[in-house]
C-alpha cells in the first residue's frame, strides 16, 4: 500500500483489504518520487504503450492473445480505482504521489489499519529501528528493485546492519535480486526471516498459469533444501545461527558488470 494524497482512497483500500480477510499490511515508502527506469527508456516501454511496427508484427503473430486483449473490457486496478484503465494508470499515480510523505503519515496509516504491518523500502538501520519503535511489526528491506534511486546499496549488503539495529525478535523480510534458492539461503543466513520475489512467480504464471507458479516455488524449495544440505544446516534456525560464518564475500569481478550499457552511463552496473 502507498499513502496517496487522497486519504479517502487509502481508507477505501484498507477497508477492501479487511473485507477480503487480509490481516497484515505492507506500507511502501520508497515511492514518493518516480525513478528513472533506464531499461524502460531503452526498450521504449511506456504507459499508455506506444504502438510501433515491431509491436504490430508481434500482435499479428499471436492472434489468440490479440483477440483476447481486444475483445475484453480494459484492464483496471481494483485496489486503486476501478474507473481508471490500466493504460492510464501512470497519470493517475502521478497525481497521487505525495513527495511530502513522512513519519507522521506512516503513523496515521498504522492507526487506520490497527493490525500487523511492515514498513517496506528500508535500507538504513536507523529507519528500521524507528519503524519498530513506532509500531511496525516487521521491517521490509527493499530498494524497490534498484529501480528508484540510482546506485542505491544492495539490500543483501545492508541486511546485517539492520538485523543488528532491531535485534533478534523483529521480523525482517528482504527482496531484491532473489531468483534462486541459494539467494534465499544467503538472505536467511545474514538475518532475514523471509524473502520477497517477483520475477520467479511471474515467469511461472506467464508460462503455465497456476501450475507454473507452483512449479516455480517448487524449484526454489528444492534449490534451498539442496543449498542448506550442502552447507550442513539441517534447519532454518541452524542456517541463521551459523550463517555469518558461512557467507564469504569475494572480490569484485567482471561478473559484477552484467549491463553492457553501464560504461556509457558512467556507472558499473550495480557496484557503488
């Protein structure tokens, strides 16, 4: 959930969540300004989309998908505003972003929700501690997929300091770059209780619907079990306890520069 300028809209979303049986809320706090999505610029991705020759040929090559798209009502976002088509979402979101968002707004939201809540978008230990003191039950370590602030630190790098700041009993969720079971193992070893991921289940969904999502999670579970077994940790508690001694950092290498356009833009593809 975001805190929009329209507080009545936020209240409506909270009411829908409660009616739907949801019992926990995540407040995203690193989206008070639009990031410069360079990959989107390079791929000419926009909302609403720009229809060019390449996209036209792609639509003709997939007639079933194209017919389904054209023969149904426009997609909308039920949790934001059902009257706003998905391809007009950018303008609507722009009008609702609140750059002045602050801690008092977060406190207001906690009062409206009155239940378990996580603060998502935390990468500084002092912010993590303050969120817990305010009443958030979980800290979500995230840099918005590194798509907001350019050269923001990797979440796995700041995770140990955040765990140290909040102590052993506060729930910590981590996302950002989690694509394999070994990534999950590293996060658990360095202080996380769970991870968030997007690409894995979306790829599964696109390839095989519900069965594809289940398959994606099964793959991750097998990879995590294998990693833990090879590390000699029988349980997650063992992994957390022994984790700091199991994780070794290597020196930077060419593998840290996967983006071939990085030199043109003057940064090293993720190295700060």
